[in-house]
C-alpha cells in the first residue's frame, strides 16, 4: 500500500483478524477529511458474517514516511484515543486501532461502528421529493438528540479531571443519522479539536469540515469553541426544516450588504476570501464567507419563514453571528428543544420512524429516482415497506445513557500486529 488509495482490493480480501474474527474488505467509500482511505469491511466469525464496520486506514510505507502520511496517521490515532472519552448512545462507537495488510503492503486502520439508517442528507432529499418537509416535532427531536451528543462531548474531561475542550468542527447533514429504530447518531469526530495530551496541533487556514456548515468565526479563521458546533447544528436544522440555507444569498446581493461591515470586518472578509482563492476552493466557499459576515437577524427570520414562532425563536438565538449571543452550551440548547417538543405532545423514536416510513410511502414513484443504496454508502435501507396497520402509534421510551453500555468495543485502543 504505497499510497492512500492506489491498492485495489477484491471483495472478501482479509484485512486483519482479531479474537477469532476475520475482517474482510467489502466496499470502497473514498477519501476522508484527513486524507485517509475509507471503506466498509465485514466481520466474519465461525458462525458467519456479523454486519459491517467502517474502517479508516492510512498506509504504513516501507522506508521514510511522507509528511502527509505522518499527519494522517497522527490524526487517526488521535481520533481513536479521543473516542475512549466519547461513550454516549448518540455517538458512533470506535472499536480500536489495528494493523492491516493489503496484499504485500501494510496499513493502520481505525475500526468504527457502521451506523445503519438514513442520513439527514438523504431524509431532506426524500422530503423534497415527496413535496413536504418533516414535522417540527421531528426537527426538535433530532436537534435535541444531537445536542445531547454534543453536550456529552463538550464536557468531557481527561483522567486527571482536566477539560478536554472537544469541538467537533464538522456538524453537517451527512454525519447525522437516524437508526432503524429511530435513534439519532452523530457519526464522526475525525476532525475534532481538543486539549488531549499529545494531540496534533491544527493550523489550517480554513475550516477542516464541511465549509458551508461552518460558523462565521470558523470561516474567518478565528478561534472556535463549543458554540461553533451549535451554530453549525443550527444551519443543519434550518435547512432540514425549510430547505433554506442561511449562506445562500438568493436575491440579496453582496454589494448591497457591504455597508453592514465595519472596516475591521471588511479586512477579515478580504483575508478569508484571498485564502479561498489561494487554495483554489470552489466559489461556494467564497459566497459562504461573504454571507457569514453580513447576515442579520432579519435574514434568519426570512429563512425560517413558515415555522412556528417558538421554533423561529430557537433559530434566532442559535444562528447569531456573535458566539456570545447564542445558547451558552449544548445542554442549554437540548433543554430548550426538549421543552418545546414536550409542549407539542408525546414524541419518541417510534414516531420518528413512522414519519420516515410515511415519507417514503408518499414519495411514491418519485422514490424510484433515488438510489438510496448508493446515497447511504451501500447500507441496506433500514425502513422496509410495511402496511399502515403495522406502524406503531404508541410512543416508546428512549433508552437513557444509564441503560446503554459504555464499555469500549472489542480491541479498543489496541494495536494488534499481523
């Protein structure tokens, strides 16, 4: 494996074995945020196959290791180390770090939970295909569950009790998934920053995650904290609820907005835009930078048009340009969202599943145009067709963190040589 992506694998190739289980290559997914190779593998036990796992891997070339591979390996090892502190039912699990073989080449792979179900990206597409967005209760439910995951991550401490200062930095519709049973999962902390001892310093001139969901301070290259994740979640939920993105200018021209900027802000925008051009980033990034520095509360109101007053009030606070004006913590946001959800009446994971099944049914023939298998990275759609009579209508209590195992998966943080 002389590079990150030049080793072609045949289906069924054994990547590594551990504790009586062989992990076989199943599907190539592409290149990750840090330049790592991403793929699916199938664990094969003596009794048969046991689902799938996600594997992020980097090469271990013979001889001198290029700097890009050194950084990719350091980030991968840091992600696995950080995962031991992120034991929450709404965060995808990381099982461990293993040395793998790709023919005659070697690689290092982080083995992670493969979360089945639909991403918010796909659910938004389904909603648009059927001509109606999901209910406000659905939006509040998903938002509260993601906020719970972030509240856990943002407040983690190391073994000495010191704050880890974790910031995800990549909250986007593709990394939020709805499980077959209606649970909501945040799937990736691959570009998270933290105060983890021995971490790799990050000095990127642009946000490391999905740029169009980055906070204004991230787009400007300023220091980010937990409130940056909350802004990104606000962008995701607003788009999911309305189909509108705050950074898409629509009919509002940037030159008409420029009087809103102070001299200092104008210089910061110019510097950020120069960076996007120097890095040959797509024009949408330049648009996002401009829009992020000039949008106002009025723009948020217009983007949230058609939503209830109470939900609009959430977006008005969540999507403030200044971090100090947002919800102070993910826990505070979760409390607000759960309070609004409770006022709408009973709503649980079962109701969320029912909404998705109804959306698929109402999409009718239009659903045939969607290749859900491809959109979900080869995952079998988790919501099989059922008759309306078989859809549960009674709420089912969500499992609490206390009812969910918090022990790390097999092989966690263990480097096994083969």
